[in-house]
C-alpha cells in the first residue's frame, strides 16, 4: 500500500501531503521510508518546470513586455508582500494618530458627539494582495457552507426516497453543467432586487459571488450524498430491520454514518469547484478578492502586471491544493472505512 | 413434540424480468424449543430464503411461519439473525455494536447499568471481553463473527437464525466457533436454525438435519434425526460408527441430486454490488 501511495501522491507536493497525513494520523514510518522518493522526484519535477518556464518565457513578447520568468514572479511576490507590510504599517500609524487626537479631544473637554465622530473615522487604504486572499477565502467558505447545508439534506432525502429522487434528478442533471458565468448575471439582478437594506451587513458583490459559488457547489454534494445513502449495505439495513430501529434511529445510527465517506467525497469535489468558480465570479462581479486582483492588474497593464498575475495564479493554485488537502484530512477523520485508499 | 416454531407449507415466488420464478414450494417443518436444526443443500437451492422468511425479512407467497402460535409478519429481535458476513456496523466499536442491540431490545425494561452489564456478559460469553473498544476492521474474521453472535444472543431471541455463520472462516477458526456455539447452546438451551453446506458441521451441531432439493421450486427432500449424545466431542465422534453413518446419509442425499443446480441466486432481490466512491480529483 505504501508503494501505491507514493506513486499517486507525487503529483501534489507530497511532503506537505505527508505532513497532513501525519496530522490526520496515518503513520510516521512511511514518511521516513519514502523520503528520497517523496522529496527528490517532486523537486526534480519542479526544477524542470522552472527551467522550461524561464527558457520559454524569454521567447514571448507581449504588449506588456516580455513574459516574466520565475525570477520576476518571485520578485513581484516579494513586492506584494512588502506592499502589504507597508500598508499595515500605515494603518497602524493612522490608528495611533487617531488615538492621540481622541485623547487630546477628551482632555479639551469636547462634546460626546465630536468624540464619536473622531472614533468613527476609518482607515481607507487600498486592500492589499493578502487582504484579497482573505476576502476570497471568506467568500468561498460562505458559499460552500451554504451549499453543504442545502445539499446534504436534499441528498439524504433523494437517497432514501426513490420517488423524490426521480423528481429531482432531471433538475440536478440540467443545472449541474451550468457555468458560473451564466448564473452570475441572474444572481446579480436577483440580489440587487431582493437585498435592499440601508445598513447592509455584507456587500452586494460579496453576496453575489458567494451565491454563485453555492449554485455550483450544490451538485457534487447532492449526487454523492444520494449515492452514499442509497447504497447502504443491505445486510446493515437487515440488521436495522431485525432490531426494529425506528425511522430516526435508522437514519442516525445506520444510514448517515454509512454514507459519511461519500458525503465527504461530494463536499471535497464541491469545494474544489467552488474555488475555481469563485475566481471567475469575483472577476465579473468586481467583488474584492483574488479574481478582482487579477482583473485589476490586467486592466492596469503596467510592466509588472503579468508577473503579479502569475503570482496570483500560483497562490490560487496553492490555496486550492490546501483546501483539498484539508478536506481530505477531514474525510479521513470521519471515514470508518479505513481500508479505502483516499487521495 | 410440541411445535414451537412452525414453518407451514411455505412457498415463495419472485417476479423476475423473465416472468415468475418459484424458488421454494411447500416447505413444512416443526421445530421444538431448544432444538438445533440445520438446513443443508446445494448452493442456490433457497436455504437462505427459508431463513429470511422465518426472520421476516421476506414474506412468503404461500403459507406462513408461526412462532409460539403467532404469525411472523415482520423482522424482530425475537428472531435474531447471525449473517454470513458478520454485518457489524463498521463505525461502532465491538461494545457499541452489541450495546445498540441491547439498548433497542431492553431500553425500557433494564436500567443503564443492567444494559452495560448485559452487553459485557454477552461479549464474555463469546470470549470477546478483551476487545470491547476495538472496531470491526481491527479484529479478525472469527472475532467479528463472535461479536455477531454476541449481538444476536444479547437480544435474548426465541430463535437464533444463523445463515452460514462460519462459512467465511478458515477451518481452524470454524472448529473453534462450532465448539463455542455448542457450549453456549448447551448452557442457554437456545433454539437454533442454522444454514450450512458443510456436512460435518451439520452432523456435529444438529439434532435434525433438513436436506433440501435443488431449486427452482426447492423443497424439503429428507429430514435426518441425529441421535448423538450431547455434549458432543469432535474427536470422540470421529471414532464413532453412528457419526459416520449420519454423515454418509447426508452425503448420499446431496450426491443423488448431483445434477448441477441451475443458477438461481439464493436471495435474488438482495445484495446489490456496493458502488465505489466517485474518484475525487487530487
């Protein structure tokens, strides 16, 4: 089994996968045993990729100058980080100044109204790259959680009731392949029409992106939950019948635990789709986030833009990978079928 | 002999895409309390179907089953089943698997402490008290089957139904399990209906052996009374001519029907193949 795991995991930065494996409780011995295999080959792969990239990039001239190679991208990555630090520094300085003014105002015995006015001042800097990452993560988490809350109960009912499934199936099959870009205008209009408040808790663009993510995240979870619930081992159902478990107990004690691995498989697929959808949705909805960052840089069109977009691409990929591994970790934790090879 | 469990002219017909298929016809059998009866026959003859009808998991098309004069209409813990594939809930520990059954059957009549003791008692009966916190995938096939038996015994069933309970085990483990079963049955005087295709197992364990003809339309071909003293010891029996006589009787019956049984699944509508999880990308 160790051998198959090695070959199958070389794709996705195995050292990290291994660290997460270890966190999720599967054996240290394998980490030590396959260290060379797990470290050298992937490094070799990355190395060859970087060489081909820098050699290839040098050949391409775009309207924004030469296609950046790994070195320029690395440099821009550092600059984005430095910009973030600088922005944080300015924000800290701003709040310090604000505090000083506030204390002076208190000492001068100004009215409570004036004091509140001073307190209400907010720092209005541009969101940095790191801020955009956080926004994206919060948006995808919101959309994904909303989708899971809707999809899992629907999947359970579909799996238990063949008639309900027959009714739902055409809808699922038709809406499943719809691209997020097709949903987005509809969602935008519906959110604008229905979400009308004077004191919005969240911005409209955030809601639009999150709901678009939800619409694309629903389907894999529904389908996998349905399959998981519908294929509970007949012997286990017979045990339940012999014990005369009631409807509720049967669902909680037999059907749900049995379907749990499939539910997690569905959720993992959903999260992967959600993350991809989000970037597209943010670009179009102009919701702050990585998608907007990429779009703004594209519009900006400076000589550094291409390298900055590539930083974003790599970060998007890396975060997608971490999300997937995180779900895999949860899946392993909640999976009773320890023989199943999850990857 | 007073009838405790009565299988009364039971027949069953399934609707298949190719038309009606009669699996069993005219099965009649009276079983006394404390009796161990085994059903033997070629695979596919409908032994499991008989057991499932007694369990209430399947409804007979004709005739019916009476347990203590009351008709069996649905499954229930008074007819506990030990399945061939142990059927333990893989996400529960050994203790919790048995405790689930105990809570379900005695939830109202026993206190929490009594249920805990009863669970432990039954696991001790099958010598599994050392593995209470293990999960099914951590124990051997023989141990799983022991837990399955403990779960069935813990329901205090009127009849213990066993569907080839030791069929999936290696022969050494099977020998141990047969001895344990005899020991427990002697102690608790359970009524047992056991399906087997192992002639030695049938003769060793049973008071009566019910031999079934090949399906479709399988029925009881012959009933053999096994008049061997209990407790039985397999080594001593190996020397005993009567044991070999009974064994020969069963083998003769099975071989007289040596025409290959037509391919009919013993429990057609059950057992769909488990769907594999969709491959996740990664």
